[in-house]
């Protein structure tokens, strides 16, 4: 498959700027991989397609307020910092993106908050992701983290909306978000409400939680026509014993395993062994899934409508079939489905 095969007729008007009023009332396009049949439903109807002991696998990563605004020393120039990941807890070292980047040099100090609550020094200017900052802070680690997060803003992608609003802090997050570390939300999981989770429980549909801390690599542009030459950024994952056992039990007993989102799918396919069972593991994955690819764990997946040429679209078409999914996107456009982070959902059976 080549990059050029993942384009479709797209305009920014198709992107949802705000989420549905209720999480489980976005639209749901249901696609049967075997026949290509498309059915239009509401998200809370999803349980109609599953039975007792089927297993939904969720990503319980939690988005932290990763975007900060500050000023450069001497000039006072405004800068934006995007926290990517913590490199060293004791030394307060963070991997970051800086905008504008061209005027930031090693040794520059950056100031954040009223009365310069936080000060950071640029100590590395050459990382593949951008910069390494050392925050200069005298208090405890807990006080430092509280100050950092108090100054941070919800990292809603700017192509969704330039201005972050107070409700984004709650809506750009799943209701089961628990393990802090993501700079982008696992969007498929955002359609699940407390009421829907309760209905799952009543019906006997099982659930398991894995963790993959979503990074900005998810949105990195693919700039090579030959997809085998694209390198994904690594993302940290954790699959605990309980989740692995739940997935393996469902597989062995013939129940469906449902991947809630591309991040779950990438994690499951990272930890699967040659016998089709998954292992409890933790580590970093840069797995890039595109056709042709043999999926060995999930029988179905839930996902949003992704941007053209994105790695998420490549994974979804590998799972659902290229022609089937690209046709579904054409139908979605004609039917007014909302695309992107806060958009509608697709269930591929």
C-alpha cells in the first residue's frame, strides 16, 4: 500500500469542533466486513451487536494538561511549550516541543505563570522531538507537579479548535481515565458514558483495561509514499496480568474481543504471542500497522473517522478492508457524519 491510497475528499467543515451533548449519543456507523453492509445507528445502540461474555478492551490512559504558555528571558517573547514526556523525575527533565522553535537556544531560560512560578532552562536543542528542558524548582516533586499542571492547558489538538474551553478538561478524557501520561486522548473510548458502562454490566459484556500513553506521534505526518519507510514514534504501554487473562479467556471460549480504538489495537498486536494469546508486558511500542496485515487478537473494533493520510486511517483500513472502509468514508461524508477527535464513531464487525 502507498500513501496516495489514503486520501479522500476532505474539508475542515467535516471536523467536529465540539463533542456530542451526551457521550453515548454520537452517531455510529456499523460496518460488516464480510458483506460491506453499512448500518446507521446511535452509539448507545452498540450493545445490540454483542453478547454476554464478549469482551471490550479499553485504554485507561489519562491526558494531562500538556500545553503551557510562557516567555523567553530578556526579550519576553511569547512561547508555547508542549510537554511530551517526563525524562527524569529527580532532575525535573522533560522532553518538549517549543513554538516558535527557531529562536530557542541551549542555556535560554523560559518563564511560566504569574511571578514566574516556574522557570525552565533549555539543556538540549537537538532531540528528534524538539527540546529537553530542566525545570528549576526548589520544592518537593509533588509541589512541582502541582505547579506544572496548574499552569498547563488541556492539549486539545489545534485543528479541532484554537481556543480551549473549561469543559474540554472533562470531555477530552474518557470516563475511565486513570493512568496519567497521555498528551492526546484515546478518542474511541470517549463515546462511553457511565450509563452505557452500566448497561454493559447488566448485559454481561465484560471489560478489560490496558494502558497506552498516547503521544503526538499519533498525529505525525507521513511524508513517504512507501509506507514501509515510515517510522512511528514510540509510546509506552502496560498490559497487566488481569487484562491479559481476560483477553485470553475470551479467545479460548470463543467470545468476541472488541478493540476500543487504534491505541488498544496497537497494544494488543504488540503483546500477542505466536499462539494468538497475549502476554502481560510493559514497554514501548512503535508498531505501525498498515495493509496487508493479519490481525490475531480483536474480532471487532470501534474507532472515530480519521484524517486523510493518517496512520490511524491506515490501521483501520487494514482491519476493515481498504475498499470497504474508503467507501464507508464516502458514505459518512454524504450522510453528514462528524469527523475527528470529537466526531462520530464507526464499529467494524
